[in-house]
C-alpha cells in the first residue's frame, strides 16, 4: 500500500496519496448538518415574512450558517482511519476507510460532552486528552468498545500525546493554570514537554524553556525528541507574566492537551467536502491557540528568506530536535504550524502548504492546504 498522509484543519479532513489530494468528509458531520438543515427548514416560517412578525423573531438563523464541528484527532491503524469529532455537544471516536470514503463509517463510542483531542496508537490503546472545564487531561481509549480512562488530574492542560518508540511511555505537553494575584483572572502558564510511564504512572518533566511554549512532542527513530517551540503569547503582546501556574508535576492521579487547537479568521486555502478549493488572501491577523499573529507580515518575512513555498506562520515558531542525552535542541525548520515524522524526514504545514523535508535541499510541495493543524503519516507496506 502506498504511503498515506492524513491532515486536518480542525474542521475538515483530507488525504495525500500517490501525489493526489482527496477530501475525507466526516459522515457524522454530514448527517448532523443535514438534520440541522431540515430543522431550519421546518422552522423557516418563524424567521421570515408574516410568521416572523407574528413570532417577534426577525433575525433567526442565517440560511448559510453551518454547524460547527471540531476534528480532535486522527490516527491510522492497519489502513483504517480512526478520528474523533465533537459537534452539537456530542463527541466520539469513529472509523473511516480512507480508500473508500463513501463506505459507511464505524462508531466506536460517542456520548454527550466527550470532547477529546489528540490520538496516537501503541498497540493496546489510543493516547488522547479530554476537555474537562478549562482543564484538559491525559487519557487512554481502548478497543473495541472505546472505553476512556483519564489518568491525570489537576488544574492543568495536557495536549499532543504521542507514544515512545517502545510504546511504553507517552510524550505530551503540559501547562498549569494560575493567577497573577489573589482573585485575579486565571492564566495558563508555559507549556513544557513531559513524559508519562504507562506502567508505573511516573511523570517526568523533560524539557521547558523560559519565555517559550514547547508542544507536540514526537520521538524519532534514533531516540531524539522532536517538538514545536514558539514564543509565549504574553511576550508577543509586550506583557510580562510570572510563571506562577501549577507545575506539570502536580499531575498526580494514576490509572489502576489539545484543547481547541485554534480559533481563527481563516487564511490560505481550505479543503472542501466537494474536493474544490477556494483561494483566499492571508488575513492580516490570525488567532491560533490564543496567539495573535500578523499573517501578512509573517508571509513577507518568509518570502524575504527566499523560501520557495512561503507560509504565514512566524519564523519564531520552530520545529526543533533534541538529541538523546542533549540539553540544547537544534532548530530544524522555521515557520511551522504542525508536523509529523516520516520515513527519511518529516512532513509539515506552514499555514499555506503541506511540505516534505529530508534535511537536505529545499522542502517538496505536497499540497496547497491552509491552516493544517494535524498531520499523520502511514508508510507504505
């Protein structure tokens, strides 16, 4: 089977295979959308004409208003796509055949309020995170019933879980909630790279850097640790924030964070369920995970560096690699929104394109897709 690269912008999914880009529409979302449209049609008389005057409702729902969906995680297992979605207050774990996207999807589990993010398989369970209020905690989905066990607690946000090479440890990022002053608004502290031993439930903070958020860790074939590093939001806005949030070490509960990946004003190109694309110019400002960036300025800066396929993510958003036993990570790629390790290199998104890099030469363009925040690669067999 040829290599498959799956991607999502948090709302829609797609696949790159043998150089072709294909949409992978969520049937769960399609059915929900059709049901909402039918409800809107049945109640249309209340929102227009004399019916609206009688009911005192002249606003109603816009006809083109779409129900919001959030794709939380994707994983490939034996050629089958597992994905999580949250819409209408209900979340679940679903399956889809990426080579036959019109075939009926499977439902592993779905229930009210189950809002998960991240999905990574180790042969026994999927590592994920579950939103609980403003907190997000690490957990495990088991098959075939999709039972979810949460294994951390505390005023923390865990995100981006991935299994180690030996499938015995989970890498993830963690940040704690705190307050600058008693009675003040809660603020999220810096994100650090952590590791949880799935057998002993021992948690270790592996890497943190003052003034930087470190997220999305993945372990390379040589044991190196890859992750994304970017400036703290508060520093970007010119403010200072004491790192007084609860430390990741306060994650205490053992077994027996993602979070809304981004909110944004859309930029780049979007994958649509019908397979078409609509080009859009980069908006001046984007909000990604609470970080305000100037997309146009970032694009111009990346263009000035001679990039063949410049993106809209600031160059201060870096993909880095920490060698086994090392203390100082090396910068591998600048201007990265999301990435996935792949045979011979890595695949990454720069906010406008999906590219492949091998460490030598210029990155190869795989697809022109905007604001891709999730990537997963299954090598050919």
